[in-house]
């Protein structure tokens, strides 16, 4: 008789650890990383930027809803040097947010007025146009950590406890 013949369920333990792992990865990518990036850019210098080019790409998600990605090229001058960049925001992806970005940037391009970018004074080639946190994604990541992580921890600790009970009974 092995330990796996007892009430301890190794498969459930693996599932529990998997839930915890997935929730931690999702939590990092959707919550911690964007908040860390946002915090790092708080001291970046607001600088005029000129929109040179904008493009909108439309697609569809699995449910048939429209998704949007925007590409743009812009120039800015920092510490007397000219720079160009394509970096739009701290997060990449496709959503209705990027449709709004496209419309806003296209308006600035047509008007030839300057927009604004945020430049890292220590590395002026590091720049973004939008440094705001997209809270719906960040909060969704937090919920994934709480729900999936909670379920995974519950399963994992229960199975570890069951394993110790089996060992102590022997």
C-alpha cells in the first residue's frame, strides 16, 4: 500500500498548486507589473510630442466583438536632442481604449498641435504617451489572484494536511 492509496489525493494537490501558479502569473502580468511601471514613470518629464503617423487596426475577439490596436509614430525633443518613438502606453493589447487613443492622436496629427509624452530623464529614449493605469485590467488581475489563488490555496493546504494525517497515522 502506498501513500497514494490513502485519503491523500496527489492529483488534487497538483490542481491546487496549478491554480495558485496561474493566479500568481496573472496577478503579476495584470496587476503588479502595470502598477510597478506606472510608479516608475511618475517622475518622468512631461514633454511636447508631435504625432507623425497613426494607424488603427480592427479585429475580433472569440465572441465576435470588435477589438482595436493603434500604432503611432511621434517625435519629441529632450535636452536638445531629437527622438522618435512608437511606444504608446505602459500596457499593450487591444481594446476600445485604443480606438479612443487613435481618435485622439489623429486629431492632434491633423491639427499639427503638440501632444504630450512622458520621458525618462535618465534614459530619454524611454518614453510613453499614456502612462495611466487601466484600472479595469488591474482590478480584474486582482480578482483572479483572490479567487483562483484562494481556491488553489484551499485545495493545496487541504491536501497537504491530508498527507500529514496519513503519515502520522502510520
